[in-house]
């Protein structure tokens, strides 16, 4: 990497509580940080992929809220948080009593963000940067926030999550109405009005639903 991730994250974010999950503090970027304003070209110059880990997305906030409010879903169980980003949902699972939490994200910068955020919240998290779509997993619970924003990505993800649900695993996703959400494969569990930043979304509040995948 051209830039040291930890130094960059600490210099370009602040510890903030996502509005829908005030129990958790994350290293996040706001309009007050230069990171918010950097163009794709500027990010590329410093070797930084799009910093999805620097924001608390609506789907992740809704899913984290649901886990914290219903800890029995993860308590004493092994959890995999897919496309973990900031680690928000993984941290919520840890706080809710999961026996082991694996955060997975192919962005190498997410590894540092998740480590810093886990330490800040007193939660032990393991991390994997591998592309695990289609692979067997050991976790009893699979969580994923805001993952249905891209058609090709969703096309590979949906059958895999179906398969995991069919193996008897609990598969929960948080989604604020992204274009490629497979609603016919899901059962709604809870709905929230999640405050978000208008610069990231098309409104200041996003209706966000937590869904459970049905067996495929």
C-alpha cells in the first residue's frame, strides 16, 4: 500500500456513534473530513479503494440494531459478517454474545478499520479478506448489510445465501431498498427508519428492513 492504513484512518476519521446504533462507536468520515471530499482519482493516488468502511450505511445500521435488540439470534453462536465494511454488524454480534465473529471483506483497508473499531468497542473479531462467495462456511449465522446494490454482485451472492439458508444456517440481511434485493426469497423480520447522510443517499432517512433468507 502507498499509505499506511492505520495512520490514514486515524487522521481522516473521528470516533462517532451511528445514529441508529448509539451503543457503538466507529472511526467514520463526515463532511468535516478531507476523506469525504476526495475524488476517485485522489483516492487512487494514495492507493485507497472506495472507502465504504468509513460510513455507517443504512442496511448495516438496521441489521446491527436488530441484532442488539434480539441477542438470542447470535448469543453463543458462531457468526460471519459478510462485506463487513466498518465492522458495525460484526461488532453488534459480538456485543450480543456471539461465541465467535468473523468479519469478511475483500477491501484490505477494511481489515484495519475493523480492527480499530473492534478494539474501540471491546469486541474481539477475526478478519478474512478472501472472496468467499460460493464457498462452504462454518458459521451458524450469516449477516450482511447493504449488499444488493450491484446486479452482477447480487447475481452471485443470492444463490450462495440461499444455499447457506438451506443448510439450516440463519441468514439475515439489512437493506434500505437497493435495486437488486431478491424480495421473493426473503421474509421480513423488522423495519426501521434509519437516519443517513443525504450526501450518501437520496434522503435523510431510509426505510430499512431486516430480512431472513429462505432456504433455496
